[in-house]
């Protein structure tokens, strides 16, 4: 292999390694910590993955129309530190109330989770509100 082709392979590897970082965004770019509100709906699914966990909640409006909200939170390691895990805590089909920070542009059903109220009534705070805490 020539020096030139080694350089090309190295450049391609570095670009490929950077792709996950491009998909990652900052809290401040996407969400407004002053735009707090609550959603109550049926949990449709959970994506327990890095760099952020997503919860999809089907929320019914006053007209009875259902919209799916993508609710973002910390990755699995941070979720475990708050006492939450995928196993048994979150069940699809159950109703949850979630306090969230809305998306800055307000045009999409996307929000950052502040706390969960579970079907049995207990509440778990995931995030206390300092944007510097969010990657």
C-alpha cells in the first residue's frame, strides 16, 4: 500500500468515526428550558440507546385526535443513575404524564423530558433544568 492510499484510508476512517457526533445535538440548539408543559398519553415505544433515550407517547388532544410525541432524554447510563431502567418500568400501552421542555421552533412534536409520573402515581425527576447538564 502506498503512502497516498494509506492517507486516503485514514481520512475515510476518521470521517466515518465522526458521523455519530454529527447526529448528536446540543440541548440549547433544540429545546427551550423555559417552555415547560405536561403531556399525558399512552406509551407507544421506547428506544433505549445512546446517545439519547427516546420515549414515544401518543397524546390525545381536546378534539380526540392522537399525535405521537418523541420525548428525548439522557442515554441509558444516565437514566440508570436516576433509578430508571428499561426492564419493567416502562410498559407500552400504559398511560404516563410527563413534564417536558418543548422544542425551540415549536413546530414539531419533540420535547426533552424533565420528569415522569408513572401509572401508579409515583414521580421520577430525570433532569433538574440546567442546560449544561445535557450533552
